[in-house]
C-alpha cells in the first residue's frame, strides 16, 4: 500500500523546529515536502551543532526527506516560481511573525482568494490574534509564560525548562492535527482553511492536572520533582544502586506493589485510597525505600514487572537508542546521504499504520537549494 499522504504537496516556509517538525511528520506519512528557504543562509538550524562532515545533525533529524529551494519572496523572478508552487500545493506552512506574509502579499486572505483549496498552516509564539500576537517567542519563552516551567523541577529550587523543546514540538503536533482536520474538511466543502497555532496556547493545553488543581483549589501547583501531584506512588525510588521509577496508578496496582515489597499497607487508612496516599506521599516513599534500598534496581524491576506493576529504569539517550523495545518498533532510523549511505540517526515515526510500510531509513536532508532544478522540472511537467 502507498503512504496515506502520498498525493499531498506541502510548501514549507517554516524554519527551526515547530513548523519543520510538523512538515517532517507529514513527510513521514508520505507527503511531498518542498522546503522554501532564504537564499544564502537557509534554515537557522543548518548552523546548529553538532556537525558531522560539516552538516548539522540537528537539521538532518528534522528535515530529512524534504526538498529545498531557495527563494527571495521580494524578488519578482522568485515570486513567479513561488506562485507556480502555490498553484500545485495542497498546503502552505509558515512560522513568521503575524503580518509578515501579508506584507509579502501571501497572507491567508490573499491566498484563499486566489487558491481556494489551499490549506494555510501558521504556527507562531502567540498566535495571529490577541493583544500580543506580534511578539516574538522561542520555546523557553512559552514554557515559562505558559506555566510549564512553574511545575518543572524540584520543590524549593529554581524553575527549569523541560529538557525537550516541548514549546515547539507540541505546537508542531497540534499544527499537524489541524492540517489533517482541514484536509478532511476540504473533501466535504472543497475549501481550504487557515490553521492558526500558538505555541503559548499549546503549553496551556497540556497542563491537564495543573489546570484542574488550580481551578479546584484556588492554588497553583508547585514543582514536585519526579512525583505526580495527583497519583501516589508515582515517582522515583532509590534502590541499592540508584534510582528507578514506580507508577502504581490505582488501588489494585498499589495492592500488588505492597505484595511484592511485603508491606502491610493496603488496609492502613493513610494509604488505603489514592487521595490518602497523596496526602501521605512522603511517608509512603520512606516506607517503600526502606525495602527497595536493600536490592539493586534490576531486582525490583524484574519482580514488579512480573506482578504487572508499571516500573522501569531511568535511561539516558544512548541507552534509549539501544532499547530493545524501541528498536523493535523501528524508532531509530538512519538518515542517508546523497550516495545512499547512512549519515545521521533520527527518531523514527511513532505513527504506525497497518498495511503501510515503515522504512528503516529516511531520505537525505537537502542541501540548501539543492532541488531547484528538479522542482522546476516538476513544475514544467505539470504544464504539459
């Protein structure tokens, strides 16, 4: 079977992470992604370390399999090429500050009037509406302003950003969801839609427990380290050789945990319900660790898994890349160079679809403007 989006043409003006992450996902699902870059410099991430043979591994991880053409949208000749691309595209993606595309004559209203089936995807720090729509933002800004940093880290310590760039990545995920919804809508109406994704909005959207706690109690939650504020026991625990995690998310799992550890706590009113366990989380942690400190992590993980209690090691990224479950799911893939040899490593596509091939390699990340001739020939062929 062919990939589900193999007839889709995506014109991608985005750079750095949120937009390129979205177009990468569409490309992994089969879309033809044409990356429109600034002449001379291209996407900022081309200059991001680490480098291998002079090429950015960061850029390759997010832009593999795409085509590149460098266009100056203030140049008449390049605008003519861009408009020919627009006429062939199903989607155009951009992550400029609101108003930038309008100044170029390529805002949503202009494009929708000329290309009514074109789907317009925009991702920005604060969205295209509201009093602060024009402000610039990066991942850390929206993690901070959106509340994520306020609940990340250890109690009593300075707030920290989440190690992954979730301000960008979550916005990219929501952009893909919106684009696919617009694609379905176009099948019914024949009309394209504008998808307006704000990184700030996306941060609030993932604060499910924090919003519930704040609105129900009147008090915003503080950082709790690895511990979940609404489920106990659900955090890290010390074994004889270091930390591992236990996530006993309901009463039956807590019962199994107590059986494995030999702790007579199930009928204890301090721990009989999840609410009570949350109230006495520190006491419960000490009681559990009084047992787990006697044996190494592997010992407890083996026994807890045998009992069906969710648990696991805390792995670094090198260990994750060798994890047998990760490898079995084809989640570590090679990005090839132009000769077909492995050049970089990237995360695979987590969207597994029955009957659809999930290849173990990805096409090369494009050199800046490397596909100009091929793209122009493709446009010319469409005229005949």
